[in-house]
C-alpha cells in the first residue's frame, strides 16, 4: 500500500510518547509498504529527517508554527474550536498537504493525533480530495476530552490550581464536540486502548476502529543484571516533564507519598528522569532524596538501577509508554489505576496497584522489603510484554484495519 503520514513533529529520535509511537509504526510499516511523511520540524531535526529518509519514500517538512500569548488568549476566549485543534495551525502545512494530495494518490492518509486533523479539514476543502486518498485514518493517541475532564477533576480540588481547572473545564467541553465531529469524518479511528475507544463511543458514533496499543522494542528494553552492591534502594519515574499529568504525578509523589515511604524504610532516593522539567518539578530537589535529571540520552541505566518503578498518575489518557518499558526491563512497578489503564495487567501478578498515598507507599515498601515478590512480578511483566506489547505483534493489527477500509 501507499500511505501518507502527517505528524506533529519529526518522529525521531523516539524519546517521548508521541515520537516513539509514530516512529515505531512508520519503521515497521515501511518494511512492507510505501510510506511518505509530512511533518512539522525545525533546523534541529536534520538528523531525524536523514534517518526517516532512509525508511520513507519521501519526507517533507513544514516549519513549526508559533502562537504568541495574546493570540492564544484571544482564541481561548472567542474560538469555539479547542486550543489543541489550532495549536499547530499552519497555512504552510495546509498548502504542502494539499499539493502532496493533488499530485499523488494514496491508499491511506494517517493523521497522527487530533491536533493534526484540522490541517486535513482545511486542505481537503474546495476540491474532491477523495480522488487522492482512498481512506483517512485518525490515530487517537488519547481520548483528548477525557484527559481535560480528568485534569479539571483534580485541579478543582485546590484553590491554587483553579485557573488550570477553569481552562480544563472549557477545553473539555470544546474538545468533546470537536473530537466527536472529527471522528465522524474519518474512514477509521485507531485508539490505544479499549478504554479510549469506549470513551469516544460515549460521545459519537465511530466508523471502523482498531485498538493498536503503545508497544515496546523488547530487544532494546530488556532486563540487565545489576550487582546488588550497585543497586541502592531507589525509585524512578520517567517521562516528559513539562507534560501536565507527569508534573502532577511527581509533585503528588514527593509531597504525599515519599514521606510515608521514608517512615518505613528510611531515606530512599527518587530519580525523576525526563526532558524539559518545569520549574515546579525542578523545585522538588529541595527534598534531599529527590534527583531531577532533565534530559538524558538513555533512560535505561536509571531504570535498571532502581528497585521500584513508580507511576503515580492521577490523570491522563492512552497507554503509558513508561509502564510497558519498565515491564520490559524487568523492573517491578507500582502504579495508580490511572497509570496502568489500558494495559492488560493484573494486580499482584504483573505489578502492584494503589490509589491513595498510604496504600501507594505501602505497596512500594512491600517491594523494597520483599525481593522474591519483586522478582516474580518483574518476570511475569516481562513475559506479558513479549506476548502482547512487542511492536512486531502490534503493527499487524493496523495493517488489518487498512485492508478492511481500503
């Protein structure tokens, strides 16, 4: 098949959730199909463009747009379209997309993320775009309206976060309408979990759908033996640290959970590993046992030396890469129900799940003190990832959908 992917950024290097999903799907599809890419990028993306050029039949790049604060505030107040939809609004991208479609014929146009759907909407106006594309597929990395609804439910509880809560309340309502309308215009919608598919079905009638979860490279993320003398008790959390759900998670962890763990087992270090930490995250280093690394080339050494991988997510959506990667590396995981959402895991078999600070601290303490249980969970988790979350087993599900809609 001949397919065109449109993505919000150059999907290489695969160092955060969106780029990892985009790259692994393109990498696996390019082995059997003619894949073309149109993406936003900057002058820093030259290396990534070169790598993708070796996989794809063509790679086109539009300059990443920038909206100043005053324009964004105006749009937030008067625009019925949600902030996410116009976050990357670009006449250059629309023109490149239209030109590409008018000079080629594709079996599949895959839109990576709801924020990219607006460009297809504009590029297809005024001419019969169906002549250029047999089927349009929207890959929903999250049920976006759910993410904002959950953010509102958390932030409304603290007066200091009421501004953020008000933003999420407005965006939740706008997103529900926009997301429903957008899904109806597609030939197919891909979700990363059954939970996300049901959330979308709650607001609209969906076309053909497929669940294509976030996966893992099981050869790259694999267990490594670390001598016990080099493995002091430590916890690790990984993620993009300007992403609102991750910021909330680590602040909640440091303020309400770590002190409870310390009372039981003494001083346990926490490594917060990930790019672009917000100032509120950097300030967590005021706790003597918290290390905020910022960007690292390779998260694996930090994860392998940890005793427990913690996922204290209170809102968000989709399937967390951080969880399946930790499971693949054979590190025992303690997560909230939200953190493990969409992954076919069982409490006590693959990981431990806890919802409130006291029970979360208790589960972490159990794994710090019981090495046998920690190892059993880690082995079971690795086996599950090999069976269900290897990209080589996931991408064929997408190909099945393509055959159905084409």
